[in-house]
C-alpha cells in the first residue's frame, strides 16, 4: 500500500499545492487533498487545522501545507498535539526537519519558494527517515508540557 500523504493550502498556496499534488500522484503516493480548491480567498488556519486532524486521526501519515509564506499555516497546524510542522525553504531544511525533528508536516511559502526548489523539498521530506538516536529524546520533549 502506498504511503498516504495529506496536502492543504490557502488561496496563496493553491497553485504550488496543485503542482506538488501532481508530483506525489506521479510518484505513487496516495494523496488526501484537504483543499482549498481555487485561488478564492480563504483563511489559512482552517487548512492548517484540517491537516492536523488528518494526521492525528490517522487518515494520513504526514502532510504538506502551503500558504503565502508558510508561516501562518505552520503555526495553525502546530497548535495541535502530535503535529510537528516545519517551515522549509530549501532541501537542507526539509531533510533536517525529518532527520532531526521527525517533522510530520512540511510547510512551504507559495509566494516565496520556486517550484523546482519546492519539488526538491518535497522529495527530501518524503524520503528522509527520522534519525532517532540523540534526536529521539528531544523530539519526545516537543510533545511534553514545558517544565
């Protein structure tokens, strides 16, 4: 069975979301598209929350969110326990988000990142495993209440 990936965006990220969705389908992933479905103005928190729900309810293993900068939608997703959304802007940040932080959501800025770089980020994010070891304790603390 193919890995189930969720994808969501607001209006500013719609175009990039559509491109990345096509790449994932072409690569054989099962894609759960959580919207939006056009460039009509919508509120990014609604789509960040939808992503969080898709992952915490196990309808998707991981996800990709896109808004204008990637900042707002990543903040929205990260408000939910169990979500580790990382704003990525190049291959290195996408790879390290997975390897060091076990990120389960990658956020991108549709108005800031080029299409080819976004595709490279997607590949790195989906293909990089969590490194575990010295990072595992740190990631565990991300889900714990502050001391």
